[in-house]
C-alpha cells in the first residue's frame, strides 16, 4: 500500500488509535491538521438590540466555524479509498485475539454490567470462529424425545 501524506496518516492514527478521539472524525481531523479547537472563542456574533426588538444571531462563533470545517474535511477524507484502506489496516493491527481477551478480562473484573462491550467481544469471537453457534436442523426446534432408527434399504429394493 502506498504511504499517505503525513497529515492523512495522523488523521488515520487519531481516528483508530487515540483513546479520546477514537471514531470521531471531526476531532481527529482537528488534531491532525492543527486546529486548536479548545483555544477558539465559543461566543457567537449577535446584533445589538434596538428598542424592543430582540437581538439576532449574525454569525457562528470561531469555534463553530472551525468544527464545521473539520467535520466537512473529515467526511471528505473518509471517502478516499486509500484513507479507508489505511484505517482498516490500522484497526486490523490492533484488533487481535490478545487485545480482545484482555478487554474481556477487564470487563469481568468490573462491577458494572458492560453489555455493549461484551456483545462486541462475542461478535468478534463469532467472526474469528473462536465460538460456534450450534443450530438444531433435525427437529425444527422441537424437543427431541427419542430416536427411531430406520433400517436403510439397499439400492436395488423398492417398497412393495
């Protein structure tokens, strides 16, 4: 695979490997492309009220404008096949049996019920064929109470 430009590579890494930014394309883009969102003013531009008329919002805050740019550009990046391939490769590097097993061990040790994460681990195990669902295909889901053995007929005999 061809190497991505540095900022695109950073975007992919923030998007897949940063605990705080994982899966957040907007903030991953902001981080990779040096948008300092936390330093921007969050106050929108408002008109001065005249008489009894209420003030009107004239413009977005610098923060809102920057977040919008980051969201649009991140969406654009996610549509590039090379970026998608890199994200997939990075996720496959970190999503290994050992990682899933260690996450499961953490969940087992927690007091809370982390249903979503356990369901994800169960699905991962199914995909990796580490567990197999068994399906009864003989009784249509009805309880099997006994077996009736039928002697097979030789190929040259027919019912009389």
